[in-house]
């Protein structure tokens, strides 16, 4: 579990490094971002997914990307060391974060 958290933190750090619209102060902030994002995705994201099932069906599942962006914006509002410029950067950050996390998990885990 700790190794998975560190992989997620590394993915957050690398994704923020790749994108101009996302700023992160340090690797410790990336670790804290990974922890808060895990908590938000465990508690709030399932409720959002259930409440938006009709929209998700109409958009063939693409609305999940919007939900992911909103979760990232919530984490941005909670943590002072993470700065996402706007919704579109959060959407791109979510996509890059997912890809980076998948690659790092495949390599490390």
C-alpha cells in the first residue's frame, strides 16, 4: 500500500512537471496530493458517479473524465501546495496522471 502511494505520488510529480498549467511545490506535496486524492476518490467520487449515471450513459462514459477533473480541482482547493490553473488543465492533468500512473505501476509494481 505504501509502495502504491509512492508510485501515485511520483505520477503526480511527473504529470505536474510535464504540464505548465499545474504547479506543485515539492515531492512532499506530491505525496500529500496522492493521499488526499485517494481519500477524495474513495469517499466523494463514487457518489458523483452514481448521481451522474444518466449523463455518463449519454456521453458513452466520457463524463467520467469531467468527474476526475472535478476531483482534482477539489484536491487543489484543499491543498495549498498544489495549483491547477483551470478546469481544462485539471482535465488534461487527470488524463496525463492516469497514463503516467499506469506506466509507472506497470514498471515498478
